[in-house]
């Protein structure tokens, strides 16, 4: 296991404590005899779980747990360290207050100290591969040594969540929540939380680790295990997936220099298109992937992982094992609730632009509190793929497949829907002077919401009158009468546009405007089918979604600027078949020394 190492082989924290000892060890929380002596603390910051910390269990664990035997190194800023913050606490969890004492000591009146990354002489970037030197000097306000320590890597990436005042242990551990956990300089990482012998392990205990010399400290360093607050999601198509007869690949990489050059294309179904002579012709419909993204995201996350000590088991979670003290980590957690005050975060169709096989999205943890029986309609975090549907005409030209559905009938083009609506409502007329004339397509528009139908799905639209204040309705008998007769003229009844719109709203319509549609799937975790841990997003995990195939015409998108609430069409003809490979995303690190700098 590779480590972030501080103070050459370890971080040398010179602790100018009120406590002192003639021995090499100064126990945390113990009272000292005098003030002013310098004490040392060496710290190793380790990644969680690449291999067990106990050699005797390393091979055995891998044999028993294939799910968690695969790890993935971080890339780019995923592993950058700009600053490390160390919080110190008394035995009762109150802040261990620090004072300044002499030169090269941080002038602060709180319970933390910041260590910033410095460039080395060989001009390396600010990454974990950069080796610099660091010394920390802490002067305790009391004559007691600190009892415990919490660590936050890249605290500035919290967007100001961590204030400059002294913090209690309970506040940091259980109450600190935010919406920002990375910036363009790095990811926030915090102490790994796990269960060991029925105890919630989070903080680093300092008893017996404070020494009176740097040499003594480096011989017995404190080990701190950290993991990222965020999780990582990537997506790609299964390039080698074959059709059912094995004759060809399901996916084709478009390379024709056209509008969708470079995108992936696959056949999703067949549409019967009506012909002028009253017949129909079948056309193969294809989907071009426009991009992907994550839907129903959690907007809040806690600084530290929350677990249920003594309650969760391998059986209830479906994860074996769900926790390992050998790896200094666990593979499940509670997350901030998604509710009315913290609704799921979604975007519109145009925002799903991430490229297959290259782009990543970072999301906050989102785990259910019980077994999910309806994952597609839940608040689980989901992978969403935006597509354009199209077909080839008789001349071989590609055209958008604007597939619509109205009253159980599929048709091509929103104009066809308007024609059908006009035919159904041919008894409605517009008065033009003294003449009553039929409505036209220009008098109808489609809207994505209405107050007249509270059962309208997110993907449906309704027809609405356009530029018309009132209509005139005539009976069927009068409709067949001579248009110039007094009998017909007297048969028209006035009807408000509002009343007509109420009638139109009772018949929802599906329109894939310009071929716009999407497919989605809830992201699975490590748990077995039907278990609590089957679905969910857990911090510091990498979710690799491989799309084998998509079928059906997808969920319709009429207005690409309307925020998508992932919903399956009621006919349930569309689906996305995918495999999720969950990797225990680890912190990439090497030997690193840090220099102390003023805030």
C-alpha cells in the first residue's frame, strides 16, 4: 500500500504542548509538569483499502471477496493535494485550542492547523507525486495533550463550509454537510469510517503517539486513512456486443463526417409509417447517442461517512463483507435524505453531453434506507443517456424520427398529431366576420404542462388553442346541413377557449421533438438482488456503467430546455440494458512531504 508520507518518511508535527514528559511518549490527555517543551507527532496519511493492513489476512480476504478485490487509481486532480487540515480534540470532544508560540508557528486561536503543498525544486506540479518538506508546531492553550485528531484533505474545496473557528468533534463528525466537495484544484477527502469490534472508527487516537524527539516520532507514526467524499461515474457502450444472431455488432461508431460523426449509433426498433395510398411501410429506427449524465443526484453530503454500527450485516446489505477493519473501510453508508428540502438534482436534455468512454461525473452519496422495489421511479441516482432518433428514407437519406403517440396510435411527426386532433374536433369553428371556418394546424400548439390535468407525466404534452379566445361548436346534425342555411347558422353555440383547453388536456400526447429522447437506468451498487445494498452511490467508489443495448423509442423529449425528471413511458417499451462494475476507487499517492504555511 502506497502512502502519503509527511516529514520525510512521515509528517513531523512539532507539538509545543503544555504537557511534557521526560520519556519519548506523551500520552494524549495527560497532564504535564511544565510548559515550553517541544513534542513531536509523525503522521502517515494512507489510502483506504487497496490491500489489507494485516498481512496474514491479505490473501484470504481477496479470495473471499471478489467484489472488492478491484481498485482503481485516481486520475489528474482526483489525487491532487493542495492542503491538509488537522483538527485536534480533548478527550470529551471539545476543541483542543491552539496558541501561537515563537517563530514559524501558525498564529491562530482554534483547534486546527493547515499544511499546504509546496513545489519542489524540480518544479513538479502540485500533485501527490510532488515531494516537499513539512514541520508543524502546535502550542496548546491548556497543559494537556490532545486526545484525538480528525483530518481533512483539500479543505478549501468545500466552498467555505469549514469556517475559521474552533470546531467540536461532534459537529465535524455528525453535523457538517455541504454541496461542494471539489474544485479545480482537488477533491475533499476525510477520515475513512468503518466498524471494528462494534466500534465506530473515525478519528485518530493520539495516546502514546506524542514523542519528545523527531526520531522517536518517526519510528512510531500515526496512521490516518482517508477517502474522497464524492463518488465517480463513467459510462461507455459495449463495443463488442452482438445482435441476437451474432451476425453483427449492436453498436456502430459513426464516421461519415456528418452531423453525428464520432457518435455511437444502434438500432432501437421498427416504425410503421403511413403512406399516401393508405398503406404503411416499416422503417428501422436508430438512436444516435448525444451524451450521458447522472440524474436524480443528491445535492448534499456529509463531511464524514455515517454508518449503523452493530445493525448492518453482510446478509441485510447483500455485500460480503460490507465492512473490513483490515482494509480500514466499509462499503456502505447512510446519506443525506432526498426530500422536499433537499430535492433530487436534475438538468435538461441539452445538458447531457458527456462523452462515452472518456468523461466522468462526480456525485454525492445517495443510498436508500430500505430495499427498493421500484428502482426506476425512486430517487435513486441514475445514469441517463440522451439520444436522437432517426431513419433512412427510400433515397437513403437520414431523417429525424419524430415519433409521436396519441390515444394509442403511433405516428411520425407532430403535424400528424395536429391533423388527427383537428379531425376529432371538426365541430369546432372559428368565426371570421360572418363566416364560420374550421380550425387549422396554426390554431393548435403543444405545451409541456397544464393545470387541467394533474396526472400528466413529465414526458407528456397536451394540445392547446393558440391565438383563439373562443370557439363555436355545432351539432353533428347541423354539421351535415347546408352551410348557407339559416338552420345551421342558428345551431352554433359559443364555447370559451378555456373550456376547450380543458377538453384537450384530457388526452396526453407523446412527442419526440426532432427525434429527441432519453433512456436511463438506476445505478447499482455491490449488493445482491433484492438486498438493501443493491442500489446506491457510496463515497469513494467508482461506478463504471457499460451499456450493452437500448431498445424501444425511449422517453420522449418535446422541450429540450425543460428539466428532465427521469420517467419511463407508460407503454414500457423502452429499456437500457447495462452492467455496472463497482470499483473501490482509491486515493493514488506516493511519498509526500508538506511545508507549513500561514493561512
